[in-house]
C-alpha cells in the first residue's frame, strides 16, 4: 500500500469515528437546553408577569420580586413586607396566559 492510499484510508477511518462519536453526543444532549423560541417565550412571560404584579400589587412590590421563567414555569423570589403581598404576587403571576405553574419563593421581611 502506498503512502497516499494509507493517508486516505486513515483519514476516512478518522472521519467515520468522529461521525459515530458525534451521533452519540447529539442523542445524549441534556433536556435542560431551551430552543430559541422557548427562550423568547420565557422572556416574554417574565415581562408579562412583572407587569401583572406591578398592576395588581404595586410597582414597589414588583420591584422587590425577582422573576425567572423556564419553559413556562415561573419562579418568584425576593422579599416583601407581608404574606398578603407574596400571595397576591403569586395570584397575579398565575393569571398570565402561558404560565404553566408558579413557584413562590418570596420571603417576608422581618419587622425588626
């Protein structure tokens, strides 16, 4: 076997091996990745939830609450002055079209 045939054969085997490994990797991608559409939808939901909380509970409370959205699930975090504010923020978030569920991790500020 001459040198050029050996080089071509080696290159073909390397490409085949890389293709097989690449196919395995693409099948095992974690499900935590979002498509561009999912990311855009989540960003839009976050904005709608923030607006709904500001409208229903007040701008000051909305500013104190952080909102993260992942595939339609909204997580609320932050600190507010009362349980009522936290509950109203959760209710406002649940009313937004497209929200699948709400995880309310908002904490109440201590009054000391």
